[in-house]
C-alpha cells in the first residue's frame, strides 16, 4: 500500500527565515498531494495542494513543489511568522480519495 | 451549513466498554472517512465509505466497525475498548468527482480508555 514519509519531524527557525518540509511517497498512482496545518487541539486545515500534472504551486508565502520521477514533494514557507508555528502534515491520495498522511513536522518559529 | 459534526467531543471509557462515535455531514458528500491520531503522530485511516451501504477497511481497522445507512451519517463503533484505542478520532468527508479532492474535517473526538 501507499507509504508517505515526512522529514524532518521537528523544525525550529527564526522569524523571517524560510522553512522546508519534505515528503516521499511510494505509490506512483497517487495524483494529489495536499498539505495540512494543525494547531494544538484543532482539526487539520488544508493550506495548499498540488496535482500530479503540476510541478509547482504558490500561494503568497507558501509553495509546494512536486517531483513525480523521484516521488517526492515539498512545502516551502518563506518569511516565517510566529503564527506559522504548528504541526504540518503531507498526504498522498489513493483511490476513492483516500488520503495517506505523513507523520507530521512540528514547526516552531521563534521571534 | 454545519459541515462535518462529530459527537461527543470528549469521552472516557473503561476497558471493555463499548461506544459509538457519531459523525454527520450536510454537504451531500458521498465519501466519508474515519481517522485516528495518536499523540504526536499523523492520521491513520480506520474505515471509509464511498456511499450509503458501502464501507471498506483502511490502514488500521481492527477493533472498530462502521455503518453507512444514509449519505449524511457515518458512525464508528468500538465494541471492546482497549487502552490502545486512546486517541483523537477525526471524521472527514469529501465530494466525488475530479474538481475538488479537499477534505472537510470534523472537530474531533478525544477518547481515553482507562
């Protein structure tokens, strides 16, 4: 079955720096890769996603890149702010829109 | 439009007890899912449903059962609670089709088995 690995598990940056989180997936049939942000005690919230026919997508300070050949995709956050502190999850889509999630990255942005 | 509603928000169970976690959505989504999230971990798929009367196992189905008698409701049943089932449970739904794959998550049920 699909396996999604996510790195790093924790990431600490200074406010204003960039943060990069990387994920790899195993199922070449996966065609949709969302990223979710989860604040403490809250439900996951979709922040950006990318489909397999696109190599890069940007939305203000966040961007996602996809390398289908290597089966990896990455989340890039520029000009980080303290409110970016949260746990971030990547996921890969399988049939019937099932999402297989990575284990998460705890991002801490220090003022 | 309430989205996905989960009840209860919190529950403490004793080992061996049973309970049903409720999930309802009002968006007419055919696809519904149950995930569990252990502390500091990602979400693991327990069961999913592609429509009324159709359910299937996910990654970690043991110890759980589901039913889908209507499009709106997708309850998750724990028959003999075990400490390993202590977790936060999220229900989610998504539309069918190819234009929007995005999930709508419920607010979660925090379950502790003692």
